[in-house]
């Protein structure tokens, strides 16, 4: 498992996400690639952040913030 997949898992298994967004551990994506295709906006947003910060081509904070904001605005 890649480092970014471990980072994603640590975010997705947080108690707050499980309670607030009713995420079930058994159906959570195992990789960032799977999470980027998720139908749950919170999962995809976290995957975008992890990919942006720990991916092969890192982006600036400003660009990443704009990407996540744009995605969330479109998802809602």
C-alpha cells in the first residue's frame, strides 16, 4: 500500500467522519484512486487533498484550495 493510501485511510477511519457522514468502514475505498471515483463528496474531497499534497506532482496550497472548493461547490 502506498504512503498516500495510508494517509487516506487514517483520515477516513476517523470517528468524526464515521459518525457525521455515516461512513461504513467496510465500504470505504482502499486507495486514493478508488476514493477519487467515490460518489460521496467528503471522501472525494479528502482524496483530492491527499493526492495534491502527497501525489507525484505536488500543487501549491492555493491551487489545492481552489480545486477542493470548486469540487465541493459543484458537488452540492
